[in-house]
């Protein structure tokens, strides 16, 4: 895992960019696709875990799932991630009652040694009993095995990467250089490329737009961004600063535009803006909030702090 890529992705998420945009940007800059995908997947799993914990806590406080879905989406979380987190947060546990589980555990403690004594090992010749391996006897053994090899998968063969004209196969050793970005001759390294410089022009534009006190002039500055992704991010930020739903209409990306409208709805309780939302799930969630307003102690700032 390339920690520098992970740190950069986390930083950009906090700045309001979505994972797909960050991933595309890094690949366009020449970074190894495998490294980028692994880093994005790692960060996404962290975010999803935090999201599940937050949803469980919110549901425990009595907040409606539709309200949660709308608020999380307005904070920039993709709907697939929200739905997956909601599913995990509301997933029922085992069908066995807790008392039955306790009885089974007690029985294993009492009779476990006897079973191992009388049950023949699969290594003995001519036996027909179940196959019992030495490393699969319990959760404790598995835990020890994982601690000994925290970064090596027993099932995944060492990856093969193409560097120039030569094929180099990883030997499976956990040396630090295995996880470094190849030299600049093949692709830019984290040491040679200043991530901040890649977006410095956009950050300068955002800084000028955010200092404007007139919404029209600020939007005019955003319109000069070099691509639609930066324009959308600029307009989205302005909608927060000016609390103006008209700015949301400037956003080209449908998902970001829907999130922008939802954010204004949540802040101003202007449910007429729900009609501007294209995504049917978000639209229904927006309407449901009119019947069941969000809890007073649930804020967008709380949601924003959930980003990894």
C-alpha cells in the first residue's frame, strides 16, 4: 500500500472531491493503475466502516433511514456507498438466540478436549473422519497467523507488473521498495511530483471566488475553471458560501447537483427544491424529510467530519 497516495486521496476527499474524480486524476497523471486502485479501495473501505458506525448511532437515536440517506448524499457520499452502509448497519445478526449461542459455547468448552481426543486426525492412514487441519482449529489460531503475516495474502499470488520492457515478478517479500512508485523515467514518483502544484491554479481560482461578496461575480470566476470537474466543485462550494440554490443549477454533474439541492433543503427547510432532484431515491428521501424533519442535533458539519 502506497501511504503517500492514500494520504493524498484522504486530503482531497476532505476538500470535497469524490473518489472517482481523484482516481481518474491520479491515473491521468501517470501513476500506476494498480497502486491507485489499491489506495482508493483502502480509503473507501475506511470511509464505509465509519459510515456504518455513524448510521448505527443515528438509527439508535431514532433518525429515519430516508432522512439519513438524504443528509449523507448531500454531504457528498455516493448513493451506492450509502445504501451498502445502510444495509450493513441494519443487518440482523444470527438467527440463533443469544441463549443458544451461550449453550453452544459452554458445550464446546466442556466437550471440546474429548472430541479432539477421540476424533481421529486426517493424517492417520485409513481414517475417514473429517479433515482437521493444524491451522484451522479456532479463531485464536487464525488470529496468530494473521499477526505473523499482516500484509501477505495466503490466497492471492504475488502480482506481476510490467516495468519498461521487462516483466518483474514480486517474490512475496515485504520489502519497502516493493510498494514504492517506479522511477520518473517510467512514471512520476511521489517525491518528484508535488501533488499540491497539480491543483494550485484551481485552488487560486477557488480562493478568489470565495472572497467575492457578490454571487454573480463569484460564479463568473468559477466559469473560468479549466474543466467541468473543477467548475462543478467551485459552484458547489459557492452554494455553501452563499446558501443559494440558484448556484446549484450551474453544476453539470447530476449527482453533485442533486447533493447541492439536498444540502440547501436541509439547511433552509425549503422542500420545494426537492422537485429539482433527478435521482428518484434522493427525491423520495427529500420528500420524506418534509414529513419527518431531521433531528435538531444532526448537522452537516457532523457528516463532513466523517470523511477519512
